[in-house]
C-alpha cells in the first residue's frame, strides 16, 4: 500500500504525462522527488501503488481526457481496496492548478491535487494521505472527496527544493529554465495556470546542465513556456538573456547539441538571432509559433506582433543560418477569423515554408478573453480550415524531408524502432531517422547516409567507415 513512508520499502509509481515538453520535464522531476521515498517507476497503473496524472489544460479535449482516465483509475482503486490494498491517485499539472478542489468534487477517488509550482511538496502531501489512511484504519471513515490540495504559487521556488536531476533519456535531456507567461494571448490559459514569468538563476541552470552531461546528455533542450523571454540573474547581479545563456551552455565540455523551446517572435533579440549563426551546437531547427498569418487575427489574439515582424525575423535568422528549418504552431478558427484571414495564414505558410508544424482548432477556454468574444467560428468551418492547413504543411514537410535524401548527417539515436533490428534517432533538423542497426547505437551521435525520405521520417544506414556500420 502507498503511504509515503520513508522506510526504504520498495514502492511503485506510474506517471502519465499529457501535453508539452515542460510536463515531460516536470514528470521527470517528480520522479526525482519520489525516488528517495523508495518509489521506482513502473509502466502501467495496474503495477503501481501511486499513480500521478501530469495534466494539460491547454485545450478542452486535453483536460476532458484526464477525467476519463480518473474514472478508470477509480475502478482499479476500488478493486484494490476490496482486496485489502489501496491505490493513491494524484493529479498534477495545469488541470490541477486550474480546477483545484473541483477535481476532487468530480472524482472523489483522487487523493492529491498538486499544482506545477508545488511538486517539491509531494513527500509532505503523501505523508498527509498516509495519516488520513491511518486514521481510517483506526476506525475513522473516509469522507468522499477528502483529498489533499496544494495549488499555491509558493514564495519559495520549487527549483531550490528539488533534488538534482537523475533522468537522461538516450543522450537527450530537457532543462527547464523559465516558467510562466506575462503575455496573455487571448486564447491561452498558460498565464493563469503557470503564473507570471520566472527565470531560473544562471548558476542553477549551468549547474543542472553540467549534471545532465555527467549523466550522459549529449543534447540539452532548454525549456520554457516563453523560453526566449529568459532573463536570469547571474552571480554578479547582471541579467542574462537566452543568447548569452546558450553560449555558456555550449562551453560545457560534452554538450554537442542545444535546442530551445517554445519561443515567441517578440522575444527574438539580436543576440539570440546571432547565436544561430555562431554557436555550432545550436541545432538548425527552430520552433517559432506564429499562430496566424492575419494581422487582424494576430491583434485580436493579443500576440503583440504582426505578420511582417515574423517575415523579417525569418529573413534575419536565415541570413545567419541558411539551413535553418522552421516549425510553428497555428490556431485555426479563432473568433472572428474570416475566409480572408485564413487565406492570409495559408499565404504565410506558403511564403515561409515549414519543416513541420503543430496545428490546432481554436478551443474555447473558460476565463480567457477569447472565450467571451463574439463570432465564434463553427466547428465544421474550423475542421475544413484545419484540413487545408495540414495538407499544405504536410506537403512542405515531405518536400523538406526529400531535400535531405542522399545527404550524410549526424543522428542522435534515441530508441529501438518498431521493427526488429531497427533503431530510431533524430537529425539536426529534428526529423525522425530510421536505420537497421544495433541497440548499442542508442544514446550516441553517429553519421548516417539518408537513402529514402517519407512524409514524417527518413531512413538510411550508418555511414561508411563509422564503427557501427552494418556488415555488407
Ligand atoms: N508560449 C508559446 C507561444 O507563445 O507560442 C505556446 C505555448 S502553448 C502551451 C502551445 C500552443 O498551444 C500554442 O502555441 C497554441 O498554438 C496552442 N493553444 C493554446 N491555447 C489554445 C487554444 N485555446 N485553442 C487551441 N490551441 C491553443
Ligand atoms: Fe500562451 Fe501566449 Fe503566453 Fe504562449 S505567449 S504561453 S500562447 S499566453
């Protein structure tokens, strides 16, 4: 049974992560917090004593998925209890932050609701759950919905209370450097769920980067809801921007690849643009969401930039790094988006040319200004626009992939492929690359000659002369 004891007994935790890379990072950090309590990760909720759902609130569908999963977990918990055991259920992440006590009201089987700023307090929350369980064993009754809640934005930073990171996946690691957002795009819940912008101090970031390299990281992806708004304090009191931080991370011996996401067009300063030209480890791939190609819609979204700023930015970036591949986020069907506005988005995509992109139908989020706007776009119109946009971006992605056929490129191998004997890695442009090869490739950067290009991936073989080359 899960009771948060620190007596070294082996306990098992299953963490399901929804949403963005920030959540992947947070799930790893929760694992780091739970490890000293004796928790080991398992692959299914059925094997676990503690299940954590690390949730996403960005679109309605994402948060509804959480409640369906909680329904299934409740059934598992009841089964366990009828056999004399138990299952502790925790909801973390942005749904926890946004809905708080409402979660326990809708699903009384939930034991813990913990917001993204309070993960370092998980041991304390588990101990509270354990105390309540002990009271019940002593004759008390469990009141439905008696879960423990922590959705504060505490004065202390969770980063100061988390243990050093212990997770590097196959040579690649995430490093969260910034959280929260002050931009208040009118469609977005992030400023409400993640709070105001906060940048971690430079020394803490560099120390974490060194720890990750020592644990085997070759690639570090710097993360933030608005990562290029980074303004971390250095030990001499100076404020560092992202460009300067990237240059310092690049100086750490062993760092071979640097990426960052997600950035905002408004925060791409000259130094960061220049870094794309003069930091060799900074990969030639940038995720730079534009959301829409219509100035009218961009204004209604409160993005603080227009289409022209985006074009000029792309020109500057490509002038310092001609092989830079771009990716973006797009929302179709924002309130008031007309056919002409959508045509502007299609034109922007055609003009810029993307190597990939995430496309979303606008989802009305309670509490955001967009939800109250008139002229909500009907679902069938949104769906038709989404299909047209995806077709265009899909054809650009295929063309980009095809442009790499015949090239030899370094690939960071991440995992076994779906087919036996296949290994999967990432190109500098974040394309998936498959080769026939040994599992020993995982976690290494090895030159690959690309033979074939597809819509979503490349395939090839380890280049001639490289130790992992397949026998002819
Ligand atoms: N900070 C990033 C930026 O400004 O581009 C984006 C962060 S957000 C977690 C990721 C993406 O979700 C956004 O870029 C946007 O395209 C999408 N998104 C956010 N709110 C949405 C909504 N209400 N409906 C549809 N998509 C949404
Ligand atoms: Fe959301 Fe806009 Fe902030 Fe990005 S910049 S997190 S889209 S409010």
